[in-house]
């Protein structure tokens, strides 16, 4: 599987509880924090819920 880097680019203030929990599940703690994950269906689903808050790059 391919690896992807996820970086939070917008604040989670004002987001729904579901979106905040998705960011937490991805391991993103604060603005401009990046994490790397394998691109599996579970991770891609979480990214889809918060795509307006994050930047995704393929490694």
C-alpha cells in the first residue's frame, strides 16, 4: 500500500464532534502537525470526513 502524509491546515474550532474525533483518530494534535499512514480504506474514510481541514500528500 502507498503511504500518505496528512497535515492539518485549518483549525478544528467550529467543526462537528465527528470531525474532531476523526482528526484525533488520525493522530493529528494541532495545526501544521503531520502524520504518516498507510492508505487503507479506514484512513481514507476518515480523511474524507475532514478533507477541508487537512492537506494530503502521497509519499
